[in-house]
């Protein structure tokens, strides 16, 4: 007869590679602490149980230190500036 314990049993379910690939992701919350910034993402992804099912929403929280946030912000500004130049260049070609 198996022993009964008061401790809960933890069962780890390893997702397949498909289940961790988001189909759609958007940022929905940012909060700050003294040492970190917490960015919560909600996304729709494939279900763990069946590769053809879609789960409604999953949430992932990312904790980033302030110096990394500064670097991320600088890098994103540069990427956005290049993207805007590219879009404006395409729009100007279409107008001519």
C-alpha cells in the first residue's frame, strides 16, 4: 500500500516546442520596482494537450533590471527610427 503524505505532489508538464511558440502577443502591463521592471505579456498559443487546439490566453512575466531597460529602450528607438525612414521612403516612391 502506498504511503500517504501531507505534502502535495508536484508534477511537471513539459510543453512541446509548438506550445511555446506564440501566435499573437501583445504587451498588457508594465510595473516598476526599485531594482527591476516587470513586463507582463498576454498571448494566444497552441494548447499543451493537442497541437490543433488554441488556448485563450497565457501570461508571461519578464523581470528586467533598469540598466537593461535603458539599453532596450535605446535599441528600440533606433530600430523604430530606421523603420520610419523605410516607411517614409516607400511612401515617397509611391507618391511620385
